[in-house]
C-alpha cells in the first residue's frame, strides 16, 4: 500500500455552524440598522415644518434696503 493512499472513510473538518449563524446576524444588523436609524431621525410626516431657504432675490432685497 502506498503512503499517499488512505483506507477507510475520508474525514472532513467539522462545519462552521457558529460562523454561519454569526454571519447571518451581522448581515441582518447591517441591513436593518441604517433603516431604523434613518427612520428614527427623520421628521415624522405631518409634524414636519419646512425650513425656509433664502433665495438670491431675498438677499438682493435685504442688501438694497440697508
């Protein structure tokens, strides 16, 4: 019998079950956390007040009145 040949069943390394579970958990957190953070910091529908933006015309008028 040659050294390179093995008799009997071939043993495979044990599966990385915890690594798969941890990877799935990290993926779920990575996909959901940004959505949750954006939703918590964004203004809620009807209570949102638009911020008035100064336009070029209002700046000219303000400077000409001085």
